[in-house]
C-alpha cells in the first residue's frame, strides 16, 4: 500500500517511514501542510498520517479540505495535543483516528491496521479474478485457495499493477509505489520484482506484459 506521512519533525517522519517500508509499503514524506494538501489531492495515497502542527496549513485544515472535496482516504492525525477538545476537533474535522505524541510504534502500527481493515469494507475486502483471490485487508494472495509464497516487495508490486489492471504502469510509477516519490532506484530492481511476480502468478492465468519503453500491464483472467 502507499502511505503519505506528513510531519515536520524529520526524525519522526523518517522513523515512521522506515517502519512502514520494512512492512513492504511505499511511503511519501512531506513536511509542509500546503504542499501536503496539493500532493494528497493529486496522488492516490491509500492512507495519510498527518501531524496537526504543520507549516502553512494545519492537519485540521488539510483534513477539512480533503473531506470537502469528497476525498475518503483514511486519515490518522498525530499531535502533541492531548486535550479532549483537540481530539474532538480532529475527529469532527473528518479524521478517522487520532494518536497523541509520544506514542509507541506498535500502537501506531495497530491503528494503521485497523484503518486498513475498515477501508475496503465498502467494496469488499476479498477480490476474485478466476482462481486468484486477494485479501486487501489481510494482504493475502491465493491461487485456488492456497497461499502464494510472496515477499513484501513483490506484493507491493502486485498491488500497484492489480489496482491498474488493463493499464500500462511505468517503471517509475512502480518504483514510486515501492519506495516513495523521487527515490533513486535502478530500473533493474523493478524488472527483477516484476519477473519474480510474473512466474508466481502464471498458474492463475495472470499475465504481466512488458510494453517496451513504457512499462508493464497486468491482464487478469475473466
């Protein structure tokens, strides 16, 4: 999945990003509220973690602006403010959860997992295509009911291509999904992950086609 971490404390932002990337997620880090709002309006993050006290725009203002534009992305607010009034303001502004600093990373991970479980409830958590099934909440990939042995990075590539099935996805887009926007990753790294994924999905009738100079496209069985 793709996360946006908006936090002006660079040490904390990098710490959160490190945890999420270790779990196979891609993470984009932003430090300014105004820049974050522009980014979240244009890019398809799956979940945003927002600090309240940010330069330019506060986390509260970002959440309100996103909700006014009918953006339903799950949002977790982080803040040093522990007063009931501030917690209520954060939730009333449209945030899905609220965590007070300082916090333990294990609690942050638990809250993120809870938000991920809630997100697919509207459209169903398990997606089926032929004998292939994907549990978005549990991040489980199966063929004919059997779990596929797959690494976190390979699963992240699958999520990127699966979410755009039938469309060409560039190597840059895949790299951004894996490591965050602007990460300097050699194209060969993406090619290796795609090659491994292609082999593991071949028994399910899933094809990952290479479009020379453009990227890759996933074809799903009917």
